C-alpha cells in the first residue's frame, strides 16, 4: 500500500492507495487538525488491517515543526528510500515547472498541478484549490505549469474584515447567498467574499483560455455554485497529485 500525506496550514489529510488504483480511489483516508495529529498513526494503522506499507509520500507546507511531528507518525521499519518528501522541481510526472525559481513554488501547488494535468490530459486546465489560501494555477495542454495566483481563502477574507474593521461582524462562510444585492451586512460580506473568489477563478480561466476548470479544497463547495464557467469539483487534489507522482517514479 502507498501512504500519502498532505500537510496544509490547518489540517493534515491522508490516504491509503493500492498500487495501480484509479486516481482518488483510496482504500481509506481522512484528515486531522494539527492539534489532533497524535490520532493520525492509529487511524492509518487501523485502515491497513494487516496489510503493509511499501511507500510513503508526503507534501508539507506547514513548516519544520510539523514535519518533525509527521516523521513520528510514519511506519516503523520502513526503509529510508521508501519515504519521500514531495518538493517542487523543474519537471515531474509529466508536468514542467515554469516558475522563475522552480523550488520556490509551493509543493502543494505543484502537486495540484500534476493532478490537474493527469485528470485533464491534453487540455489546458485551471486548478483552483480553495483552502486557508485560494491558489489558482494554469497548466497548458502539454503539461507546462505557467504560474498562477494566490489570494486569501474564503474564511480568511471574512475573518480579516471582522478583525480589521470596527463594526463588521464575523460571518460563517456557509451562509445562504442572496439572489441579488445584499440588504444586510452579513450577506453583503458573504456576497463580496464569494464574488472575489469566483471572479478570480473566472478571470484565470479567461486569461488562460482553459478548456477545463477544476476546483478543490474545503471552501470549494461554497465557491463552486457561484462560478459562471464550466467546472468540476475534485476532492483532495493534492493527494491525487501525490498518487500520480508515486505511480510515475
């Protein structure tokens, strides 16, 4: 079995994939907040149900301290060469990294780009990953990662307004969006934040001339209904990128 980890800014997602399995077809998976990371190893160990792990691949954008925590969660006795820390490199798994400094690209964005290219082969694609931050990236039909955009995520936008203005409230990102212009402050904040998110994605699709738009991440379910461009939702796109990489290396 292949054990995959996506360590983001707020949660660590994990998945168990059988070699050769369809993309995103996990044997098991889940997510834990950083504060609950001690529950991670028992979860994947229980899911193994007597099977063994042959390879581990991890993407971590949450820093050195979390990396150290993750290392303590890995299978005991696994050979060092079977454990890989995913990093952004000039080319990998059919995708060429067009960043001016390829190593500077966040490894989660590179993994998502690899997933996007694998899920939409031969098509120009925009991949929007909507988490703590929203990243919107462009990949050409022949696998060149052109670059992209980073903006505060939906929840972060709303929280920023509440913290930095005297009279604006904190709102829930899962509120019901008004049909037209908002006639109260909570709806006005939600409407503005969603318009900023969807507008950025739509702008990227037009700029790239994308034939495909893939949206993922925890806030995708709230943003996707506001999009005016064809799109599809894909869960755990970073883990899918890791799965593609594991199969190609």
